[in-house]
């Protein structure tokens, strides 16, 4: 016996997902059924949810410096960048 599951999701997310699943030969309903089946098989989510890696204070400071133009250089050619790195 089948049952109906209803969920609310923004239209853009639904459309983007449908495009991907259609390319795989799946309907949105097929993909949701696969997700639920894999959740049962794995006894959890069928993927590992995780937070992005935290940036170190050193990395954050380096990003700020580049954004401010401090200690940053621009190169038109890759070889020029490599030469600069090797000097």
C-alpha cells in the first residue's frame, strides 16, 4: 500500500533537483524513494552531513589581506606566477 508524503520546498530547489534527476532517468518521486530506501539500509542518512572546515585565524587574516590588496600580486601568465613563487 502506498502513502503520500508532503513537504514544502522552494520552487527553484525543486526545479534544479528535477533537472538533475531527469538526466539520471529518475523522477523526483523516484529520487525520494531511493533516498528513503538508502536511509533504511544505512540506518541513517545515506551521506555524511558535516559542517565546512573552520578556517584558522592565519587563513582568515591572509584572506583579509588579499581582499585589501596587501601583499597580493596579479599575474597575466601562469609562468610569471611560477617564476615569482620560485624566486
